[in-house]
C-alpha cells in the first residue's frame, strides 16, 4: 500500500466492494426496464409475441374465438389450405344416367343430359312433361319422388332452389327441362314474369332474357314454352330465339298454346330438335273427369300416330291421376318415354 492510498482511506478491499455494488445496481435497472415493456423509441409494431394464459403457443385462438375479420366471420369464408390434403376428396356419387353419359361430353346438351333409353318391342309411345315445377316445394317433391323416371320434369327459371331441384330430379332418373316464359295474347292481364320473351322487345333484348333463362342452371335437355300464344305466332320474334336455342345445343318443346304457332315449321327449317304438344291435361279445368278424358285422347293419338305428347302442371289432381294412369299404361300396350325420344327435326 502506498502512502497516497493510505492517506485517502481507499484500500483495495474498498475498491472491490464498490465494483460489486455497481454490477448489482446495473442488473436491477435492466430487470426493471424489461418489466415496464419496450422503450418509447421502439419502432411501432415491433413487439414480442408472448402467449397469454388462455392462448396456445401454436398461434391458434382458444376454443370459441375466431381469428376472422368481422366480414369473414359473418360470411363464413375460409382461407384455402396452405397445402393439399393428404388424400383427395371422394368423387361425387352420380345417378346411373349421369354415369352413362358423362363420357359423351362432346354431344349437344339435349343428348348429353338425356336419360338412357333402350327401345323395347315396338308399341305406341307417350311422353308426359310436367311444367311449372319449383314454385311449390311440396308439389315439386311429390312429382320428383312419386312419378316414375319416364315422366319429364320442367322447372320454372324463377325457382329459388333451381340447381338443387334439377339435381334431385336427375338423381331420381327424370329427364329435365326449363320453362321458357313467353308472351300470351292475354298479356299483360296474364303475366309470364319479368324475364319473359315479348313481341314489344327487340331481338337483342329478347336474346338477353333467353340467355338469362339458359344460364340459370345446367343438366337439362331443352326449353319448354310457357304461355306464349302470341310470341310463338310471330316469326320475326321467334326465329332468332330458336336459332339461339339450337346454337346452345338444346331442344324446344312447343306447348301449342295457339293454332297460329310457327314453331314446327321454323324448327324444321333450322334443324332444331323439337317436339309438339298434343294435349294439355289440366288447361282450364283441373277436375278428374277432364284430366282422364284428355289422357284417353293422348292414348288415341299414340295409337294412330305411333306417339303422342301430353303436358300438365303439378296440380294435386293432375299428379294423382297421372300416378293411377301410369300404373296400367304398360299392361295396356303403351310405353312411357322421356321427351328426347320423341324429338324430331335435328340434322
């Protein structure tokens, strides 16, 4: 020890204690700052993600909570998975007719979605088409479930669950069409709806409405005229419509709501697959006697011409009489066929 250090009272032991005190003080200050959070001048957004007591370390929100934004949570939208699932999803189960025709994708729609039909012994053939389906759920379900697959079902394009109805009908083996609303002579007292084809519209406007109807669903073979007693008699308005239907690969069913209809002639000239109604079962009267009388007329036409077509609506009386009539049809020498079997005029 030097004379100067002895005189000031500072010894080596004192220096060592002062150094130890400085280290302890610095450590305490660091711990205190760490507990207080990030320093005020840390760039915004730069924080440490420390799981709380109710969160998992994997970043998944606790059960019952959602990480979606309010809009996403309301819509139920989900982000796509980051990687494909370990195994591919199962293939949908198709109805037998769909399985048989799925490989014929190059065929026009009226053949691609047609029911598989195998002719038996030659006998008079009858096609029955129910139109106006999709408005009443009960009537629509009854028609799909209770009537045999040979009955063709045509749905209104205004139906809210149109794709589901068509899938159900095809799954039950029915051939399917869409109703095409058209202007009647009684318009506007009888209104075919907001997308109906009208003689007061020009070609472009009617084509836009036609495309709206066609685009409502898929899996159907063609369009069935609804009302239309004025429109089907106006060649300048009708011809462009039939040309577009042919271009779409569909067939057309004329309900013969007017004797002035020019559908058959124009369709034949265009090579458009088409069919012409012979009797409407429940037009003007939905009584049992009237429906039975018209079914008898359909049989007589089939006997004389080899085939006939009937159109009806899904009224309770119509559905009930059809069920009973169809039960004995085969035993009386008639064959119930889907509408595409009686299509004519394609080339």
